[in-house]
C-alpha cells in the first residue's frame, strides 16, 4: 500500500525517513534529510500492511494510527511493530509492541517501543532494546540517539555493548557514531581479547583502542598484568599505559607502583614520577626513587631523587641522587651522594660520582670517594679513585687520599699524595694485597706512627716498608734510616728493621735525655707492643743512661763503640742485658758529661713531625733544612790495638 494523499505522504515519508536515518545513523552518519524536503523518485515510504489504519481528529488530534501487524518499508529498510502513531503536526513517530527494524547491511533493532522527534531529530528506544550489526551489538533497557550530534546514549539498567570481540557492560553510556568516542558510567566492565577493566567510569575510542578510566579501577591484561589506579589510560593497540596519581601494576615479570606511571609491556618500558618502586621479578631487581625509568628488555634503569636500586641476584645496592644501572651490561653510574654496597664482594663505595662495571669488574669515582673492602679489611679515600677487583688508585682532593688497613684489629691510617693497591691470587683463600703510597706519606696506628716519601704495605705478612727518609715511632722510641720495615700483629707492632744509616732514639721519662743507637743495620723485636730485644750491626755507636735501681734516677752516660750489639729489655722497659763483641766504652757521671757527648752525630728527635692521631696524617710537616733530610753516614768505630 502506497501512502498517496498529500498529508499522509508528507507525514509518513518525513517521519519514517527521519526515524530510519536516526536508527541507522551508525551506518549512514553523513546522510541528513531536511525537514521540508520532498521525496525524490524511489524514496517513497510504503505501508505494506496494517490490520487497522485510521485517523480521528477528535480522538487523537493530528495522529494517524496503524494497528495490527504493521509493516513499513523504505529503500533497504523495513520496520514491523504491533502499532504505530504518526503525528504530522508535531513531526513525531511512535512504534509499539515487538518493534523490529531491519536493514540489508545487517543492522537490526528490536525493542518494545520507539519514539522519534523529527524537529529535535532524536530517537528513543525503550524496553529490551537490542541493536545488532555485523560484529557489533548493544543490549540495554533504554537507548537515545541524536541524529545531529551522532551520539547514542543507553541507560536505565545494565547495558551490554559488544564490538569486534570486545564487551562493555555499564549502567549507562554514550557512543559517537561519527568519531567512535565512547563514555561509560556505573560499575563498568570492559572485556577485550587483550584486557579486562573494572571501573566506575570509562572514556575511550573504539577505533584507536584508547580507554581512560576514572575512579577506583582495576585493569587486567592477558599477559597477567593487574593494574590498580584511580586515573589511567590504556591503549590496547600499543599496550601503552599512562596512570595518573598513585597506581600499582603487578605482573609475572615485574611490579610497578608510583604516583604517575607510564608502562608498556610490549616494549618493556616503565616510567614513574613520585615515590616510584619497580620490582623486576625476572632479574631480581628492586628500584625506588622520585623519578624512575626502566626497560626490562635492555635491563637499563635510570632514576633521580633518592634513588635506590637493589640487585638481589648480584647482592648489590646502589643509592644516590641520580643513578643509571644496567644489569645486562653490568654498567652502573651514580651522581650525587652515591653509595654502592656489594654484599657478595663485601665492598662499599661512596662518593659524589661513581661508575662501575660488574662484567669487567672495573670502576671509578670522583669527589670524596670512600672505598671500603670488608673482605680484605682495607679502605681508600680520595677525590678520585679508579679500581678493579685486583687493583686501585686514589689521589687528589682536600685533605687528600687515605688508605686504611684493619685486618689485624687496630686500624692503620695512611695518607699520601697518591695511593695505589694491587691484589694477588684474587678470589682465592690465598689472596693478599700490596698498598703503595707516594709522596708526603704519613701513617698512624695506635702503636706505630710513620712518615716517609714512599711506602709499600703487604697484607700477606702485615709488613709496612718505608723509603725516602723514613721515620717510625713506637711509644717513646723513634727509628730512622735509609729504609724501614715494620711487621705488625693484630693490634701491636711485631718487629722493625732499619737498613742503612740506622738510628734508634728512646726519649727518657725526664724528657731531657735520650738513649741512642746508630749503625748500618738494626733490628727490633716487640712483645705486647713493647720493645724486648734489639740488634745493631756494623759501625755501632750508642749513648745509654743507666738507672739507679733504688730510685730510677740517671746514674750517668755510657758511650760505646762496637761492631755488633744485642740488647735485651725487661717488661718495665729497663735494659736487662747487653751482648757485644770488641768495643770501647766510656762512662760519664751525670755531673761530668761533656756537652758534645749527649747526642750522636746524626741524632734528631722529630716530635713535631710525628702524627698525633688519625686526623693528623694530613698535616704536611717538613724537616728543618736540607742538611736534615738524610741521616749522615756513621763513621767506622775505632779498633783496639795491642801494643807491642
């Protein structure tokens, strides 16, 4: 049946056309009908069937009523319903009871009631609404569609949208058929082949794959990642996440938490700003800081602001203001208050700028660098340090580099312009090190102090060897010579050996007189930190003040010349016995000592040079003058002659 009369034709054609365009705006969004445009050829609207078709102006003004198996047809669309109202004056159309709208492109709408306002160009579908297209469907209680804005709204109960294998369930939502923007509200559930989202509110785009969630939300991906956030954006095509505010990401590979996070499981990139923590479960690394960047594929970590990186596998921790760490290449780099703690190697390094590569086992530091090796019981301090597992060098800075050796209990502090270390038999039980100091060497330990121009310390036998005008002190005793070797126990000196131009001086309790011995070669042996035995060899000259056994007062001065001498000292530091071969000796009472006999020719007491404590090793104290640099040679002692 064709609607032929003018009124019916205009009303039916106009309203049904608008209704059709509205309902299928998803498919033909750019086709718009003007309100008063007359139908072109082939655009007629057909009423194929109605059991009853009537109009009663008094009963329902300006409304045509079709009832019973109503069927409309327009171009490639058909509509069936139980009844329909057409209002020409108000330009509206209503269909009731089992409404079914079909198009040849596969679009189909089912509901119990449809209302269309031609002036507002708004369509409303109510009760058990079903919209189906190829690969798309919508199930809801109520649906509004605006032909002008191209926005469809569903509400009034749980709605379910299915498109391209994805499902969205929400209390209400809207969708723009022109640009594919969508908004969903109220206990939103989104399921896609790549992820599932539970959120109060979601905004996204079905074409770009971008989805923005607001409120307490959970995102679960098919890779096993679980995201908790109150404000986050996820792109299902690129797997990129941008999370604002405090959020957490847990996955089989890594966990990420922080205030602002960017994360991509495909590229392996993770970035956070504000109280960030990243835990790499595969590589066993934990990273925290104010700003962190990490790539799980390259192993690169970069952080700034109170950074802490813990490599649980290597048992290494790095902290600092700015830190770069790559577990794959072994490179680590820190700037600003940096600290590296290596539990496996029992090593701690601090400084302003540190670099280390665990693969080649080489590192360097600049700016107040402190290198502490608990395993070998050694430490270095300097403005610049370069080190490997077997060697190290420290120099520069103010007050300058320091080496510490504490393997024997008491700590030996050594300062020099340059300090180097060399390890032998590394990573074996027989490992030992040699420490070298060059220029302005000053050393302090509770029981021994020393100064020289160059030293070597060997941890294997705890021997400190000093060259270039060395001086060593123990208690009230001082020794000097061309070179000196000092062997140490846990906390005391074990023995001392002087080679060439040897001089030993003991300052007596009155602090005015000195026992003195000079020779070519000298050996001293200690027990419990006190000298117990001494030996002087070749060209021996001695000045000794015997004590009165009753009151320990000085008896006189004994001057002796010989070739070899051995001395045995008691617990009270009193001379118990002297052994010597041929000698000449002169005893002067205290009141008859010639002034030129109180000191040997090369006598010096360098109290002002001696380091007073561990902080005094930085003091640069020169000797008095050029003639005082090296002890003078000791002349050969006179020989006894047998008169004939």
